[in-house]
């Protein structure tokens, strides 16, 4: 895979990367792609999967849980439990 295709993946949103990954999976599952193309799109799929995982981990790190008192009044925030 070229550096250009890697930088292309890094600029994709989660939704765009996931959509492209789903397209790749469908194409590979169909068995209709020639071997060389299958290898190339599989490699791109792996890079897309890694990108999606990275974006999800970053989103999880940003999520915080609001803590409430016994009467339901917000008292602060804390990290979301894993």
C-alpha cells in the first residue's frame, strides 16, 4: 500500500471509513475480485479497520459520565468506566 493511500485513510471520518470497509468486505465475500485486487483491497481494509479502532478509542477517551447526588442533582463528572 502506498503512503498516499495511508494518508487518504487518515483523513476519513469514522462513518466514511466504516462504509468503505463494509464495501470491501462485501466484495471479498463475493469472491468476484481477481487475486491481486483482493490482496490490495484486503490490505486497505486492514488499514481502514485500524483507523476505525483508533477513532473509537479517541471517542471513548472523551466520553465522561455525569455524577448525580441522591436527589438527582448533578455533582460533577468522572471518566466513563471501561
